[in-house]
């Protein structure tokens, strides 16, 4: 998640929001993280492979 100000929501808060909006439970996140900004290509697309690499590199 990229926060827009204030505290980042907890995993429980995100899951509650998704539940209240009818998203199927198998699609809920198992964890929530926070980054300053999404890595983007020059055309503005999110570089998902960079996010996956960062997740693999972070300590458990």
C-alpha cells in the first residue's frame, strides 16, 4: 500500500473492508505492507516484478 496520509491500515482493517464490499475471501491479502511509491515504467505502468523482488529480499 502507498499511504495517502495518516496511519496505514492494519491487515484486519483491510480484510474487513473487503468483506463488507463483497470480495471473495480467497482474494483477500494475507499480509499488508507499506512503500513510499510504486516503481513505475516510463509510461507509468507499475513494475510488479520489482515489487516481487523487494518482497523476496526483505527479512522474514
